[in-house]
């Protein structure tokens, strides 16, 4: 298979860090007007609630994990 073969599966995460960085910068400058801000904050809230319920994780780690998952879903749908 060549690199230009349309049947070859592509790994989309090779640009994940630059894409996520650009998304976070855009969210920081536009605030609540940015379309990713509300879902990421909701993910952080759900993660914090789950972390509060689970005694091992804790709300801080749960919130960071929830925000990270939602950011990943926004960058890589």
C-alpha cells in the first residue's frame, strides 16, 4: 500500500497536541462565546461529581479527566 491509498486507515491523532492547544487558546480568548467552552465545562462538572462520589479519584482529578475527555471529543469527533 502506498501513502496515498484511500483504503489505508489513517491515524488522526498525529496532530492532537497542536489541535488541542489551538482549541484551548481559542476558548481562552473567546470565553463562553466559543462553541467548545460549554461542553468542556459540563464535562469537568460531571467528572468532578463522579470524582466526588468515587473515593479513590477525588473531584479535582475527576474534573480534569472529564474536561480532558470532552476536549478530546471536540477536537476529534
